[in-house]
C-alpha cells in the first residue's frame, strides 16, 4: 500500500534521474562505449530501497524518512553519470575501476540511508 501512496513521488524521482542522465550520455558516447548497464544503474537505487524496506532493514519508514532517503538516493543516482562523464576525460589506469565502482553508488547509498537514518517524525 505504501508504494501506491508514493507513486507520484517515485515517478518524479525517476523522471529527474532520466533527465540528469541525458547530457552526460550524449556527450560521452564518442569516448566511451555504453552497454545496457550504463543506462540502467541509476534507476536501481529506488527499487533496492523498497526491497530493503520490505526485508526489514533499518528503522520504520515514515513519510519524512521516505522523502529524506529518496532525496539521498536521487542525488547519488543523478550525480553518478555526471561523475563518470568527468572521468572520461582523465587518462589514468584506475579510472575504469573507479567508473565501475560508481555504478554501484545508488545501491550503496540506498543501503546506507536505510541503515543510518533513524525513524523521523511524520
């Protein structure tokens, strides 16, 4: 039931993630070969958060918790493609490993916010 109450918020979050991904992908297509994972990874933080909530990870979810935690996931999901875009212009051997690590940023942030943020008043 909680998912259906927040449908508009989830649609807005996924729309912002999509809009934030357009420019980095368009400008880095000439330098980097994209695979399906590059298009999908920013969206995985939100469903992973719901999975963690259903599994009972972290405190009880209030409306305030939902907003704060989704905002954190949104910022990580929107920032990861931009950071990877910036890394495409740096020549270093560690850049591919760092770029791969950035793809898991939304999942790590979802796990951290569920573990760290206490129950907030509604």
